[in-house]
C-alpha cells in the first residue's frame, strides 16, 4: 500500500504524458507516408508544429515536477547522494525563486527610495536625500530618470550646483527630449544666467527656448514666469507682459515684476496699476490667511514700493503684534532702512535719518543690516564737523527716555570705531543698564571685551550667554558666542555654535571665515578649505 | 636513488630564492595560516596515493630493471632537463616568485615522472596541481578577481538588504547605509575564504579520487557558495549596523562569523557534490585495472634515477641557475627603508605655478588618489593644491609590491575609466619619465582625472609591472637583468623584480562635476611634472645603506 501511494504521483503524471503522446500519434498517423512514393504535403507537417512546442514544454515540466520524487527510483547508493544533496537544492531553488521575485518587485523597491528621497527633501535633510539618490542613479529601472532628477535637486539644495547641472544635462539634454521637470529646471538655470549676465546671450537664449519648449504646456505661474523672462530677454515685451499677467493671477509677485518692466519703460501709470494689482492680490491672500507672514511681508513691501509708507508700516506693525518673531522684526527694520534710503539722503547725518535708523535698530534683532548703516554714519571719510554733529544728535537723545538706550548704544559703537575702547565700553554698559535686554549692546560690549588689552574673555562669554538667553533666535548673538568660544580655544563649542549660525544664516561670509579658522585649528584642512572658499 | 636526491636538491637550489620569497609573502598574507595547512594536506594526499608511485604492470619486465637504465640515454631525460633548466632560468631572470613556484612544481612533476614512471606521475600530478592552488591567481590579477567576486557578493547582499527593507547605496563594490554615516569599508574589503575554499574543494576531489570533471564542478559550485555566504555575511553585518548594534564589529565576532561562513560554505559545497553524484554516475581516477601494487621488491619502491654523469651535470646546471637569483639579491639589496625615507624626506614648496600647497597630516580621506595601490601599513603623505577655488590632491605612498594595473583602486570605489585613458602613457619633457593618466567618471555629476607614476628610492619614474610582477616590456627587462648578472647593473634594472626593490606611488587627482577638458588635463599634467621635479631634486644615495636580504 505504501509502495503504491509512493508511486501514485509519478504514475499519474506518466499516464497523462502517455495519453498526450497517443493523441499526437493519432493525429500524426494519417499524415504518415504509406510508401516511399508518397509525398507528404508540407502543410500536413506544418500543422503539427504548433502542437510540438507545448508538448516539449509539458514533458520538461513533467521532468521538473518528477525530480523530487526520483529518489524513490534510484539505487540505494545514489539515493543517499540525492538526499544529502537536498540542502543545496533547496538553497539554490530558494535563491532562484528569490531572484525571480526580486525582478518583479524591483520597481516597487526603487519607488520606496524615491518616496524617501522626496520626504527628506521636504524635511530639508539634503544629505540623506543625496544618499537615497546615489542608489537611484545607479539602478536600472523605469524610474531611473525620476530618481536622477531627485538626485539633481538634492545636489542643488546642497550647493553642489555643478554636479546638479551635470545630472540635469544627462536627463534633459540640449538636443533631445528628456525628463520634463528637468527641462524646467534647466530653463530656470538659463534664465538665471541670462538675467545675471553670465554667459553669451546668443548661446544661452536658444538653449533656454529649447528647454522651455520641452517643458510642455505652461500650466503654472512658474512656467509663465520663465516664458516672461525669456520674452523680456528677447525684447518681446508685449509677450512678456502677457505672460506676467497670466502668472500674476496666481502669484502677485509677478505683478511686482511686471511693474518693474513698466518702470523701466517709464510708464508710471501702468507701474502703479501693476503694483496695485499685486497689493490687492497679497491683501486678498492675507485676508484668507491673516497669520501668513510671507503674504504680510510681501504686501508691506509692495505698499512701500508704492510709497504708501504709513500703510506699509501699519501692515508690519500688525504682524509684529500677531507674532513678534525674527522674520517679521527683520522685515520691519528693513522697511525703516528702505524709507531711510528712499525718503532721505541716507549719506547725510540728520535727525530724520537718525530717527529712522534708531527705529530700525529698536526692532532689528539681527543687527547686521542696520549695523551696516550705523557704521556708514561713523565712516572715516566723514569730516570732523559731521562726526561732531552726529555725536551731538546722539547726545541729545540721551535725555529722551525712549531713545536713551539707543543713543548710548550709538555712542558706544561710535567710540569703538574711534578706537576708544574704554569710553565705548562705558556707553554700552549704560545702554544695557537702561535696557537690560538690549541684545545688540551685549553683543558689542562682548566684542569690546575681546578687543581690550588684556582680553576679558570670561566676561565676554558671560555677556553673550546672557544675551542669548534673552534672544535665542538672534543669529548675530550666536555668532558672537562662537567668536568668543574660538578666542577661548573651545574649538568643539565654537564649531557647534558656528555651524548652527550657518544653517540659519547661510549667506554670512564672516561666519564661514570663522568656521574655516576653527577647522584649520582642528587640523581638518578639507573642511577649512571648503569654508574659506565660501567666505570669499 | 642518489641521482634522485642530486636532482631534487639541485632543483631546490635552482628555485631557492624564489621559493623563499614566495613562502615569505604567502605566510605574511592575511591568510598565512592556510599555507602550513595546505602543505600538510598535500603531504597527506601524497601519502594516501603512495601506492600509485609503486604501481607496475605485472607483465612489464622492462620496468623492473628500468631504474638501472635511467640516465642520459633515455630520450625524455634531456628534454625534461632542458625544460627544467630553461624554466628555472626564466623565473630567476624575471625574478618572479610566483613563476618560480609554478616552475618548481613543473620540475617536481618531471622528476616524479623520471623516477616513478607514468603511474607515479599520474599519482603526483593532482597533488602538484593542488599545490598550485595555494596561490592560483598571479599578483597582478588577484585584486581584479577579488574585485569581481566582491562585486557579486555586494550586489547579492544588496538584494538581501532590499528584502529586509534596509536602505543603502553603492560606491563601487562598497555599500553604505543611509541610516549611518560613512561607508562599510571594513565589511566590503574583500571576499573571505576564496582561495582556501577552492583549495579544499580540489583537495577533497584528489583525496576521494574524483574524476577531474567532478572536481571542476565542485570548484565552480564552491565559488558560488563563497559568493553567497560572503553576501550573507555582509548583509548580516550591515543589518546589525543599521540597528545600531556594535557587538558584531568586535574582532571575536567577525572571526566567528567568518569561520561559521567557511563551515557553511564547505557543507553546502559537499551537499552540492552529493547532488551531482546522484545525477551523474561519478567516475574516479583510481588506478586502472591490471595494475597491482603488491609483491613489490624493495628496489621497486626506490626512485628510478641512477647517479650518473648526466644527472650530475644537470644538477650542476640547475645549481648555477639558482646562483643567478642569489647574485641578484646581493647586488640589489632591500630598499624598503630607503623608499620610506625618500617619501618622508619629500619637501614641497608652499606654492607651485600659482597653486598653493598645504600638507594634510593624518589625513583619513577614503578617496586618496592612488594610481598604484600601496601595501597595508605603507607610508603615505597627502597634500592639497589650491588655486582660485580649484582643488587638487597629491598623494605619495610606498611601497607597492603588486601592480594590479592602474585604476584598480578607483574601480573598487565605483569609478569607470575609459579604456583609452587606462592604456595611455604620456611622456613628459624628460625622456626618462612615463606616467599614466586615468580619466574617471562615476555617478552623474562626478568625474575627475588622476595622473600618476611609480618612484624608486632615487626618485626614478617607473611604469607598472605585468602579470607576474614582470615588466610588460620583457625584452627590455631581460636585457637589464642580464646586465645585472654580468655586473653592469643599474637601479632601474631591479625596480620591478619581486624580490628586489619596492616601488612607491605618486598620484595627483582632480575631481570635477564634468569630464575634464583638454586644458584642464594639460594643467594637471603640467603641475604633476613640476611636483616630480621637486621630488627628484634630492635623491637618496642607494649605496649608502644596503643590507642584502630577500624580499624584505
């Protein structure tokens, strides 16, 4: 019984096989030659061919299926060999099945990488996105082009522009159709180069046109904007205006750009009309989302362009009331500086200029931009009389309760620039006494301590640390902390601090120069060189 | 009998220095413990097959007195003698230890044939072939073979990691995890157990007297298992790294994993062999019918080589051939220390042709630009050259004993080199200089070029060696070697002998997002020329320090 059961599967399969063979013979037999004189027509042979291949495949499958059972039909010695060979057979079979399955799921695996890369880009983790991209660009897959595009975007965000462009050139070549989003990016790059005047126009314009055409129908404001840039460069202003008007309906920023075109043409009425359109657009969006900082800032800047200073100031002050954050305060300070440039002779020293500057200084947490204006006031090229007038203006405001701290701060900076470190320190201390959370004054006093002989690094460190507690969002103060740490020889601390500053304020060349110094002192020459290049 | 020992000893003398060099290099390798094991296995197999040596046809009366006749009148004797002497001479002149090992095995085979006839020969040949597999791949090819196997193992490991949903990327044959910083260089630095596994597969076949085809199949499937289990090892270690575990990174854990991998490789190879045997009726190389090994007289067990004038003369010739190597060693002392001193003494100015030069001490850069790959623990110095935002890297390293061909190092890290650039050798303005230029591409947006050459202790520029560590231009090299023997040697003559002077590597590398254009390449070569000028400026006198010793 056991023997029968053991043989049942193979016997059954053999029976089926024999049955099919009988069938084929039955079909073939009428076509067999009865004698040598018979000529078999070719079509009678050909008719069997479609049956032949399935039959062979069937016998092959039969052999494979019967293989596991063949041990029962082997002599004892070879049966032992066969059983010992089962582990290897199982592993190889499993491996083959796994590899075949891998081919089917490969695209799904690649799409996981693409999703991860996209996610990391959204989270601003560019390095991780690049690492996902490194796998994507080496894989052969139908999704390979999309992977390369993401890799290019990651490289661009990392700052490796040349590498990004090289990848884009591969997937969006200059002479054949490639990946549409990549064509868009290349068109943007050419637009940027042309706008910045880098590169020969006669060479770049046709390429920009090619990539614009390969980017497909312009469906969003970005593409309309690119076309507008192209037409503007080609001198076809009417087409540029038309495109900008289409784009402006979705993004009011394009109306602002349109106003610049009208301004260059001297068409003041159209310029104002465009600015009004932009302001209306921003206003509508702000009404829909009152907490949108970007819309508020853009609206204020547009009103400022229209010289509606009071309206613009009102918009920004409302924003400050809603959320008193770094970006809004910086924008308000920029507004005052813009007024200073637009409304007054900013090179002159007068009460009006000083008032605007002090207003800017009051709100500017990051003192760099305002400080640059302040420094201009104390420029060495000024005559002694001008400097005396400035000092008097500042001293007048010493008795003004609202501006006393600022005036002391101004005088403190003035004395530091005059190399009178002790007097500068005194005024800065007075400023801090009047306004204990005068972060910028803390900063400058800390710097004064570094410049003093001997260096008072401990006090400087204490001051900056306190200032940072009051204004943790102040990148200028954080950078000062990094400077103090560097002076104290605390390289690890300085590195951590300055890297954070760079991540928040990537464009600061001074910070890169300090980072380069830190890396060089740590012996990490490659990183030092990288930051030295960025500091130039 | 005496004649046998005369020939044996003279044959050993003919290859002495090369054998010393060979075993020293093998024992000093990372799998050096394998060598005594391999010798022991071979000796055991000879013992197990000893009856082959004594096999006689019962009706072959001539053979019973054959040993009395074996001397110069036997036609095969002179053919064999000329062949052995010629091969030994060639190996000694070329100075290749690996070639010397091969010719020594050939010599042993011929000696066995002379001494024990065809049955002894057929009994010994499998073991001699097995001994060859102690080092089957020449030095110049071994890194490339490792590259191929590592590539396969890395790709297979990648498939496993994909099934485990672990995210990774490739840089050549090295894997890196997205979740961790850096590449898994230590994990992907070569396929383990390749040579020992193949050796054991052949040894098993020889010991069990398998037919050669079955042994060949076993070797093939062994290679598959080696790749598979190395892939599993890599996947396991990377899975552990991804989880943040570090216990598998200890020396003990990695050793255990490697031995377990080897055991599994051997088990599955055996299983595969059994499966093969169940499908194909296995044949064997057992003694043919009609051959008996009983009833032998004592005299029949002795090697059939008589002491005669012919054997003595052949012995003397072989002995003289061996002296060539010894003389070479005496003339060309070990200069490894000189090379190290040369490298350490290199002083570059702060600026060359507008390029600011800065040395980078203790640089741990994984992308050091080597044209020839230095030995582990070599002296390495790195500099950075910078000008107007452009950066180049210079590395000087020594010593390089093996010349796997330029670009192997780059290929390992995923760089592609155009065939044209790989073979390109440019002459600088100085006729004695030849260097190599490799134009590199990797991922989209990654390209570069590296130019390099070799240096000896006196700063001479030297091209790479060939397959067995021998100059590609054999005629030129043989001429120099013969000059060396007859006393008109120059330092250049021995530079590429594997038992002589090591060679250092000087390489200058520039990375770019796009393929470098002609102007950039010319700039690279021009700066490299000037760097070589500075290096050549102060050569060390080789005769001041010399200590004869083979292969350092």
